[in-house]
C-alpha cells in the first residue's frame, strides 16, 4: 500500500504578532500539488521505518521524524497490535523548503495506516478524531490530511473550505538552500511594521488563473521579506522567476526557500521548468498542478 504526500503551497500567508502561547496567528490559502513524497507500507518481520530518495540523507529517521511519530500515535489510538510492517518514505521534496513536507508525510502516514487497519477489520477513528490527532503532530498536518484547498487560520489548524478555483499550473523552484522557519520568524518579529493575520476579501469562486493572479496581487506572504533577508538565494530565485515570460506571478511558499511561478498553461510551466533546469542545474525545479 502507498500514499502520495502532496506538497503544500501557501498562495498567500498573512501573519499576526507573536501571541502569549508562543505562536503567530496566520491566515493562509493552502493548496496542494500533484507531486510530493511517497509513503509505502509493506509486511515486515518487525516494525520498521526507513527513508530513501533524493533528499533522504538530510532527513532525520529517529524519534524526531513525523512518520514513525504518526504511526505510533495512531496505533495507540486504535488500541490494536497489528501484524508488523515497514514504512518507507521516498523523500522527493527538499527539506526546510516551505512545502509542508514533514506535515504531508505525517498526514499520508495517518491515512495509509488507517486504510491498512480498516482493511484488517479494525474500527477506524472518525474523521474529526483523525484531524485532532493530526493537530497534535503539527500545525499543518490537519490541512495536509485533507490535501485540498483550504483557508487555514489560527496556528494553521482552523480550516475552512476555500473558494472553488481552476487547477493552477505552476513551477516550484528551490535554489538549493534550506530556510529555517525559526530564523525567518525571528527576523519577522524583529522587523518594524504592522502584523496582521487578516482575511482578504475572497471571491465566491475564482473563474480563471488570471482571477487568482489578480486576487494574489492584493494578498501577501508576510514571511517573504524576512526569509529573503535571512537567505538571499530566495531573493535571487524570485528575481529569476519574475523575469521569465511564462510567469504571471511569483511568490515564496510558507517560510521558504521554495518559490512558485504561476503560469497560464501546463505547456508554459513545463517550458519554464526545463529552462530553469538547464540554466540553474543546482536548483530543484518541477512543473506541477495545484488544486
């Protein structure tokens, strides 16, 4: 059995001031790509976890990894001792990239093990309880559990449906430099200016890609400027994307370092991704579709 752990992209990300609970309130339109990591489950002699793939060497596989943490938390919830299995994470997304990779891996693990145990005759927790477990694991895990367009508020775990929108053809581009979420938030807190986790004026529905572009011009990623200050390569990537003819709008996702270019067609996105791969061979660049 296997599950895709789709990359999460923040089309906008509005961030409020640091609260007494140690968290920043946010408002974000989160969408999910048709590419991501892959989590596989197979019978084994004993419970095991391993990571493979392009970015596995930079990944912790011990107690800090969200895949075995999600497994152990869900098995405790089921209160069953299933036949042992091995979880294998094919790590295809960059680390510390603003794509919710770890959260998506945890969500895929929760869904995968729920399917496995349900097929074995166990009674699964309801959808609401599964989302509660996801929230215990991380702020973005509940959104990744749904893997569909949502407006996220609070810590990122208060979810509401997003306005319907057409599929979005984009290029995800990471300049090969990790972006520390803690460092970005420290820079955000230290910078002068107003901080607002405000909800923009959302339409009932987006009719076209250009509708999305027009809307996003009035929205923001409040972490983009502090991320660029902390990691200048992000600024270089944004400048490159914004100069390309296929780009209708370029922005950073999450706390970086991955940026995205909104294109009008899949052909434009593929052409841009191919050019980036040729001109910037050290970058990770992929054409994909968001929805």
